[in-house]
């Protein structure tokens, strides 16, 4: 749909691949995000939207992980006390 093929990489493809590899995201979430902007037929808009989504998802995931670790450490301290 966006005119991106194996032999025609977009400048954001590498960033998207790296973010997908380092973020917990399902194929359905990626497809949903791409479908939001595919109506414009603009690869720049669609892929930049996906990059922004993946970055937000990664930050949210890190925040949840930090809160979990913080809660676990607090529970350990309370147990020791």
C-alpha cells in the first residue's frame, strides 16, 4: 500500500525495525497503527506515525517495568523490617 518493497527501503524502515525489536508490540498493534494513516497513501506520514507509536509504547513499558521493580524493592524492604 505504501510502495515500500525489499529493494525500495524507506529512510524510516531501520528505525521501525529497531523499535519493533526492542518494544513489546504485537503485529496487530503495528497493523492497526499503520491502518490509521494508510488512507493518506503517504509512506512518510504512515511510518512516522508508527515510529511515534512505538516510542510511546516503549516509554510506557519502561515506566510500568520501573514501577514493578520499585514495588518489588519496597515489598522486600518491608519484609526485612
